[in-house]
C-alpha cells in the first residue's frame, strides 16, 4: 500500500519514533498510536490517530 | 532535485508540484487538507510524488536529502482564514518555524509564499517591496496579514542568523483552475454565479481595484525566484489593474452569461486599491506576466464549467 520510499520518510509526528506499517494503518509502538491510511494516503495527524495496544502475546 | 512543498494540495501548491514534477523533480507534498483537497493532486500520483496528510505546525521529518523547501501551507482566502483564524496564525508562525528548521537541517533552499496582504490597505500605489504596509493587526484580516508578516520576519532571521539560503515571494491575487468555488474570492464567486445564471454579487460599488495574475505566470516567477540569488522579498503579480465591477462584467461576457450584477456592502478592512510594482521581478528575474487576463479567465471559466458538469 505505502511504497518503500514513503515508509522511509515517515516518523511519528508526536514522538518522532519509528513506525510499523500495516495494510490499513501505521503504528507508533512508542506512544501507542495508530495512524490511518486512507486511499493510500498516510494520515499523520495526531488528532486522527487512535489508541493502540501491543498484541497480548507480546505483553509480559 | 528533491523538493518538499507544504500546502501542496492547495490551489497554488498543486500547480507548483505539477510544474516541479514536469521539471523532473521528486516532490514530497505535505498538506492537512484543511483548505486543500486531494482532487487537486490525484492526477500527480507517481513514484516521484509522495503525499502525506500532515499538519506542518507539528514537527516535520523527512528522510534523505532535500534541495528545496517551499512553504505554501496556509488558508489564503478571507473566508477561509476568518473561519480558521488560529490555524492561520499557527501555520504562519509555527509552521514557518518548522519548515525553516527542516530546510536548515537539510541545507536546503527555503522559499516562503508570502502575500500582497503584508501591505494591508496600502497608502502608496502601486506597492513596491520597500513599502512597509498599512495593516490593522486586530482587524478580521489581521490573522492572515500578521501571520505572513511574522513568517517573513522569521525567514529573514534564519537567513541573517543561520545563513539559511532563503527566498520570499509576495504573491498578489492569483487565479486559475483548482480555485475552490466556495473560497469566497471574487473570481470563483463571479464565475460560479455567471455559469449558473445567478446574479453576480459585487461588494461596495465595485470601484475597488485588484490585479489578477494567471497561475502559470505565478509558477514561472516562483521558479525563477528559486533559481535566483535574491533574498529580499519579490512581488509577483500582474500590474494590469481593474475594478471589481469591470472584472464582473468581463466574466459575464466571457462565460456567455445573462446574469445581472447586484451590489452588497463592502466587508471591513477590504483593501481599496492593490497593484504590484514588479520592477524588482522584471530586473532581477527577467519575469513578466504573459497570460492576458481575458485568456486566463477563459481557461478558468472552462475549468469551472467542467467541474460543474461533473
């Protein structure tokens, strides 16, 4: 969905952290936010991000 | 050449992105779409064009080199900035700061899209770049005028203090395809009303004057300024001045409309006269507007006709 070059450009606008890319959203594990991807456009707006929790298996 | 354009999904920004892509550049386009729209850039999508929905008043990060940072993000029509007064001030102040910081980090050349509104309701006519302006800071238009004045001051401070390679363009009224029909400005208003056969609304008695530049001329001037070594502000506009009443009549004629003209009260602090002195652009950039206003209006009317039929 998001090309490699665009992935390299992006960081979390809130904490400047590295991101994880999924099919329909972009996750900042550091500040636990999920940014939507709409029509192939990464929406890097803190106001439009949703809360994200790590999958249960990764919790200790 | 790799270029970042803030506000790249807006009217001017999208034309600028398009012209940069035509020149072979790779373009990173940022826009929060508060007044811009993806309709303006959908046709630009390619491997050399990257669009990110981003609010440039927040931290901007871009990996890899950048040759130019072009700061075009801002609500720009009176209707928009009166609806978005605080975002307008923020993008002029915080957004300009972030964009300058990015240019500094990347050692990129920075260009600020400023405005003829820095002259306010001018007391000298036509306006040369060395005129300091007549702006009401607390009036309804102050949010835009002062944001841009602050942005110019910040840009010059980065130039003087950090040695950043900067350019400032003072853009006079510009028109063309992709203006929003509802942005409240005279040309899209008049065209929209004329095409629908509705009365064309002129504010005041229509004797206030403006000068209108066709967008392709403006983009050409911006390119020339980017390539120049001019750090001081440069006016870009068409010195061919006309009254708004004359403009309304021309649009009615060129669109083959039978709309009548009606008069409404003039808004507060509306500048009465506005005309660029483009001596500096002529001398230093060899720039001159080439598209005749009627020709530009014809192209714009055709475009509005097209979206109206959609």
